[in-house]
């Protein structure tokens, strides 16, 4: 029997929790939305739960235009071409992904259904939802700088399963977001270099 590596364990744990929580990476097409979308009864940007037992934040500076970074991040059906752990990704909702849009994706042998909560073209993406005792909120922001696009992502997990194994789930989420932003950076910068 093969002993799993820490990274493989973290990736598998993260995929399981994402599937259980209904969390997903928010998506929209590369065209601006007419109005900012937010969670029900929320009048501003979607925020993570700052009191959550598991919170991860990651930043990466990407040396590529905003349009390129946004298009890569929001083209769900191409995720498997640049995210090694994503096997499939399919939109369920036709047209531009927007608040309430649903897409399905598979990672580490698990199928995940995700719902977009906020999509503000070139600025902010957010998603999340409760399932099986875990509530996840994930937010992405994109800030143009003189040197490129600063991508910031943060995610919070709450619920009994998170409290029961906080250390392992913190490590899994840390690893997942670290890999995601670095894969996004690599893909965007490679496209610009072509």
C-alpha cells in the first residue's frame, strides 16, 4: 500500500471539503456585468467570515494585463488545462456566469457543484455556501498596479467539521489557495510571453 504524501492528503482533504461545502471558484465571462451582485440581504461586497476558525489569505503579483488574468480565472471550462488537480469543469448555466450561475467541476475524484455569489468585472469575484455542516466563503480581488495585477484571495470555513479538525483543514486550505494563485500566475504570464 502506498503512503500518501502530505501534499496529496491536503489536496484530497481540500477537495472533499469543497465538495461538501458547495464552495467553488467564482466565474464570469470577460465582459462587464451591468450591476454588482451580492449575497441576499447584503448591500456591499461579499466578505469572508472574519470569526471563522479557518481562514486563508494569499496574494500574488501577476505580470500580465487585467483582461488576461480575468479571462483565465473565469473561463471555467479551461481550468483543466492549467490547474493540474481539476479533471473536468462544465457550466450548467448558459451564457455569462453571474450571481446564481452554477457550474460543476471535478478534482481528486470528487464532483463539486458551485454557485457564483458576486461578479464585478475585473475587480471582484465571490462564492460560497453551506453544506454538510461547513460554510465556506471565498473572495477574489484584482487590483491593477504599475507592475501588473495584484491578485488577492481569501477564504473562510466555519462549522462543526472545521472545529473538529481545525489544524488539518487549515493546512489543506492554505495549500489549496497557494497552489491556485501560483498556477494562475504561471498561466497568465505564459500567455503574455507567447
